[in-house]
C-alpha cells in the first residue's frame, strides 16, 4: 500500500461502514437499548422512544381538573375523569410501536380502555362512522374510522410499562393504534369528537397518509 | 508559543518575508460555508433529537423544515463552490489530504517529523469531515425519503445519523480547541480567515510545505528571469 492509498482506504472504509450501518445497525440499536440505562436514554435517545412535540409547549396534566370529553354524535356530551375511565372495563395488551421516521419500540405494555366501551358508555349514536381525537397539545388531532377504532388492539391507554403514562408519553390518556405509524396514536387526548367522516389530522394536513398502515402507507405513488 | 518569539532560522529568506499564503479564497469559502451549515444543522438537529430541548422549543414541523432546507442550501452551496471555485486547488488539497506518508505515520506515533501544508492530524480530521458530511447527507436523505415512502425505512438510518452527530461533535471540539486555544496551533486561524500564516511559525510546524513553496517560487523566478 503506498502513501496515497492509506488515506484513501481509510476514507472509503469510513464511508463503507457508515453506508452499511444504514442496513446493519438494527442489532446495534437493540444492543444500545439494553446497554444504555433508561435515565441516560431519557436525556440522549439512543434506541427506543423519541419525544416529538409540535405545539408551543408540552401539555401538563392536572388530575383534579382533567376531563375526557366525548362530543358530537352522542345522546348528550359526556365528560369523564381519569377515575371514571379506570372504572370502565380494563384492557391489557403488549404491542410494538413504530414511528414513521424509522424508529420502533418493541413489546410496550399498555393498559386502558377499549373504545367500544367508551362509545357505549357515552351513548354514541348509530350513525357514528369516525372518531376525531383532539390533543391538549394544540393544534394536534387525528382521526380513525369507526372500523379502525374498534380493531382489537386499539385502546385509550392510561398505563404504560406498568405505571401511569408519563407526561412526555401523553399523560394522562393517549390513543394506542399499533397497526399504524405512531402519529395516529394521539397523546394527551382530552376530547373525542364522534362524527360521520374522518377529519384530516395534524400530520395529514402536512402530507402524511390518513390510513397510516405500517408498511403500506406513505408511499410516494399514493 | 516560545517558537514564535525566536528569531527566524538563519536560512535563505523566502521571497515574501513574513507571511505565506496557506488557503485560497475557494478553500476558505468551502470551510466557512460548511462550518455555518454545520452549526445551523447541529442547532436544529439537537432540538429535533434531545427530548429536553424539543419539549422546550416544540414546533417540530417548523424546526424540521429549517433543518431540511439548511441541508439543501448546504448541498447547493457545495455545488456552486465546486463550479465557480478553484477546482485545481481543491484537487491538490485532496491529493495532499489523502496522502499519509512516512513522516505522517511517525508524527501520528508521537515522534518528531516534518509536516506538509497539512499535518497528519489535520489530514485525518479533513478525511473524517468529508466522509461524515457524505454519510450525513446519505442517511439524512433516507430519513427524509423513508417518511414519504415506507420502502425506504431502514433499521439503522436514524442510528447512523445520530452516531455521526456524536462523532462530529467530538471532531468539532478538538478542532475548536486546536484552532482557538492551543498555543502552538492557534496561529493557523489566520490562514482560514485572511488566508496567510506567519512564515516562521509555518517553517517550524509545516517545514516540508514551506520548503516546497520556496522551491516552487524559486523555479518560477528562474523561469521568468530568463
């Protein structure tokens, strides 16, 4: 190897490693997930959760004043405290969370209520075909069709990984829609509007797909 | 530090007595364009990446757009400099940077060895900076594309982009220390602002370069006088 190729080889080696990393770093990410303590990962994300907010500030949850409102096509508008929600039939599930930006978290443990129970309790009218979830983080909102909302792994969660949902993850209540990219799983939900047509959500208004099925949506061709 | 106060070595003086040109306008434009883009990308990237910052600043959509457009501006500025700039000089730079000779290898092992216009550390810094910039652009492009077409979501794109950030911050801290604080190297800063450096300093730290420059000037002088 002559003098000139040493530098070039090193340069190309770094380039090759980095490019290979695009495809091979999955194992490294998993390793980081286990090796980096959660306290560090909360400050400097290595693998796992990232916290994305779009409003001017992150919502604060006050247990004394929090209400989940259900409005629109209901007999009369309903309002629930966190205790009211917890008194409804409890559902537990383990599901993966996938962000449209490329990161994923496996085996998240959620607990909460199924939307069927909420709709029944609120007295939803028979012509309800879409649910619009409004976040305390204005102007974030997103919608599901009734059919999507009633899928067996969709829930309104108040617990994550064995504890109450923390503020960055959407305290006190967030939507969990594991079959779609994470932007559909609205955090800090404080109102559900029942209607006949799904409204375009915050990211849909910025060009993302409304039906954000994992691996089937956000295609350039659509 | 002391070296600067020493009188110039009793040697044949160069044609230009006190200062010697190290970086042309093209090289300086490239350096400062890259530096400004890097700082803007680092600032917006940190807001997007660190939860503590992102929850303070929020407005993710806006910050993300600024980050993207700065990256596009960086790429355009790079192409413009490559088109209108002194390409011959940039090719020379590249040839010097990728050549790690015997003296460089001795220098890297901590021994004394005469250095060219770039010392071995500067060569490695430059090689890594160029490689990182290309990988930032590649992984950044796929981060952008993956959000628009799920077929381009790769497992390691984000990890590579993050790892590059950490590595680049490491390089940057070292670079800033050597350029602004370290007594024996900070004199080089003028080379990147005005373009020239103190000749006595250069002779001590970049002996092979000063020698080659002297030969070049001498031969040019010979040619013109005949």
